[in-house]
């Protein structure tokens, strides 16, 4: 039992978790600012988003602990880095939607991704009708 409690301490020594927490908080801030700038503030969406962010952080923290028990910290770091990258993209997207300048090559990538998603949704809708 003592071994498991010691592993909890090592989870909070993981710098990736702190980076994830910073990205998560910055994503909440940029998302909220984007909503205010675009006049699309909805408390339901904000609550759902914050709840999702908290769940993701708790998920990654829990699995960091589980992987540390089995001495497989690299797997938890992979999961955490995935979420860091995801939040990084979300932050860049929020900044772009606020009207702040982002490099053209980067904004083009988001447009391509958005167009591809819209086309997939359109095709899926046509198939179900």
C-alpha cells in the first residue's frame, strides 16, 4: 500500500502534467475571449467545456498514476503529449477566430481541415436522408 502512495507523489513530479494544465487554462481563457469577441457567449457551452477540461486533466492524472505503478511512465507521457498538442491547436484556432494574425501557412491548414470536416458531415447527412 505504501508503494502506491509513493507513486502518487511521483505523478505530481511529472512536468508534462504542469504543461498540460497551463495549456488547458490558456485554452479556456482564449476560448472565452473568442466567445466575447464574436458575441457568442453561452453559459451552457462554457460549463460543458470547462467540465470537459477538468475531466481530461483528471483522466490524464489518474492514468499517470496507474502507469507509474506499473513503471510505464512513458505511456502516460504519450497520452499527455497528445492532449498538449490538441490544446495547442485549439489555442491557435481560438486566436485565429479572434481575428489576431497567425501565419498564412498555418491558417491555411485550419481552413483545409475545416473544409474537409464540413464535406464529411455533408456526405454523412446526405447518406442518412
